[in-house]
C-alpha cells in the first residue's frame, strides 16, 4: 500500500533510502499513537470519532465538542497559567520605575544590561545588581 507521504517523497525526488527513513519515522509515530490509544482503552478513557460526534449531535441540543490534544498536559497548562497571572500581579504591585526597568532588562535577548547601563549612565554591575535584587524580591513574594 502506497501512503500519501510516500507519494510526496517520490514527487519531491527523494531517494528510496530517504523515503525509507521517513517511513521508519512515521511507523514509529504510529506505534506510539497505538500504544497511547491502547493505554487509554485500558484506563477506560474513550473519545468519540468524528462520525460518532456527528451522530451524537443529532440526538443532543449542542453541536460543539472538545477535541483533546494528546500532547497537552492539563495540569501543566493550568499551573503555567496560574504562575503567569501571579507574576503579572506581582509586577503590577512594583513601582512603575522598577517594573519598566525589569521589562527593559528582558526586552532584548543579548546585551540588554549593557544598553540599559549606557542609557542610565551607570555601570553594568549596578544594572545587574538592581535586576538581581528585584528578581529576588519577586521570587520571595511569589513563593
């Protein structure tokens, strides 16, 4: 049986060896999905198929369904959201000057401390010290 990705590989001009590598990858991914599916069945977790959702919609008042993302850990997402909300709350509690300073420290990927030191007319160590002091204070309040 020729699968769509094999056709795409041929059209792209990939060699048989390259196509075989891609086939190995897709086979491994399919095995992972099958193991997950079997694990869910073993735990009594079932999800409707698209066809099942359409049939169900005919008998129910609602026509919307949540489709799970297998790669999402709900607990991690909830904790991350809570942490971001708490951090934003703590940043809002800072004096405006300190908040702007911290945001400027993290605005650029490289050299932000040097740029800030030049703009403020202080040494890089003074900028680093202030940044570390503010971060330490935020960590203490956060925890």
